[in-house]
């Protein structure tokens, strides 16, 4: 048996750790981030159904809560290991109004009513921001990603 020096042992540990972190393949990174994105998308859909859902017939046009989507690519559609959660293109502007609110003033600076007085300002709800900051949801996301990460580690160690 050859004797290994402490330096060789530490270098082996470092190379194993790098292989499972910074040198992870794009496919493995995508699996990892997709697990978290799916959890966030499910919670976002639940949040919008609970607080911003009206039971009405929409026909072929889905409700905002039903248009939540998670994709296994970045915002531009490039597969680089990241995953994104959002709304479909035709519904994203509605989510922006709910999240940030609108600024339709009812009165001029001199106190006169505007011509279109029926326009009412929508106060922002900040549902997405609150979900991002929710510690219980972060724990769920980390647990889902940890399960996928464990599968990747187990597959590599075979």
C-alpha cells in the first residue's frame, strides 16, 4: 500500500466537494433548481387562489392563479441550470398590478376631480414578495432541493 500524504487526502476531499458544487453539470443544477421552483409555483398558485380568485366562468382564458408556470431555464429561455417561476405572458401584467398597485389619482393638485373619476387606485398586495420572504416556504424549498441533491450525491458515489 502506498502512503498518502495529508496534502493528497485534502486535495481529494476538495476535488470531491468541487465536483458536487461548483463543477456540477447543468442538468444536475437544473434538476436541483426545478425542485425548488415547483414548490414556489405551487405556493404562489395557492396564494393567488386564496386571495385573488373570483369564481366565474373564464372560458378558454385561464384565471391568473391558473397561469402560474415554472420553467427549467432562465428568463430568456436559456438552459444554464437556473429555474424561473412566473406567469404566462398574457397574465403577467395583471400580476404586476396586484403586486405593485396602480397610480390613478382621483383628484388634481387643486382638488378638482379628474374627468375619469371612476378610475380607482389599486393598492399593492405584495403577495409574491411576502412569499419570497416566508421562512416556512424557504424551508420547504430547501427540503425539496436537499432531496434532489441527495439523489445526485448518491448517483455520483455509486
